[in-house]
């Protein structure tokens, strides 16, 4: 059986701009760093807060300091997202695709670097429980030794679905996330691209498809899912 694993931010929800602006503000305020879009795309988007703060800080942060700064970043992010209600929806065509997966009994999971406060907010805003079991919504709960681009989170996700790596179709947007899926030996990797906020990095050679809308289902995705 084949299955589908989704990243969330920038993939299921086109919110990369909100994260970028929040991290740029945090970089200026706490680390006196002016972050370019290229730097954010390469070293920040898709990674855990712990990994990002380690990258931004020239010296180790205490847990209290890291938690405080990360908390402020997430508040800034959610404030920006709430200020744009017209954008508070799942990616184009995604609901139809999720309905297709559910109707056909195709296993599915979310593997995201989002932390708990955002995860709880997403549960209120989006109909995720309609399509994903609680155990299959995997997030940064502090239990992962390494964040993306390490493959661990995708390895956990495919084990939750009882699938071998080659049977997994992964949808990702960030460079670190795409590398994570590749390192996890996913059978097919598709890149989600927000047409209003495209990435600055080149298309990775191991990505088989880029899409900005999930429905109608691309023929290559359909063929992969139905293949024995």
C-alpha cells in the first residue's frame, strides 16, 4: 500500500511569508542580524525553532532564553496570519485531494516542524481532524533529537503509517524539508510552491514534481498511488 506524508507550513498552508517576516524581526531585535529571503529559505524555513535559534545566536542560549524568543516569534507569526483572514485556508485544491485520499483509504500523515502552540491553533482554524488521526499529526514536541533536514521526522511518520520508505509520497516546500524527505528515502517527493511567494533556491534534482494546486490530482501522483 502507498501513503502520503505532508509537511504543513508552506505546503498545506501557504504561510511562509508570515514566518519569514516574524523571523526577520526576531533576527533584528535579538541578534542584530539582517536576514535576506535567500538566507531564510536556506537556513530557517522548515527547521525547528531550536535549530533556527542555534543558527542565529553567536553563543548558546539557555532554555529559558530560547523558549522566550521562540514564543515571541510564534506570537508575531500568528498575529500576521490572523491579520490576513483571506489567506487563512488550506492550499488550493488540497481539500479535494484530502477527500480523495480519505475516500480511497490511502494512509496519510503530517510531519511538521511546528511547535505545540501553533499546532493547537491550527486545530481550531483548519479541519485537520477530518482527515488525520491524532497520532498521525507529528510535530515538534521536543522528542526529536534532530530537526529537518535530518530524516528522523519522516522516518517516524512512515512508521506510524506502517509503510516502507519507497511507498511514501511526500509533499514539502522548504529546502530543509525536501532534503529531509530525500534522506528518509521517500519513494516520491513533490514540492509545493506558493505562486505568490516562490522559493529563492533552485529546483532540487530529486524532486519529481512541483505544484501550486493539489487538484485536479496530477497524473504522476495518481499513477504512483495506484501502483502496486
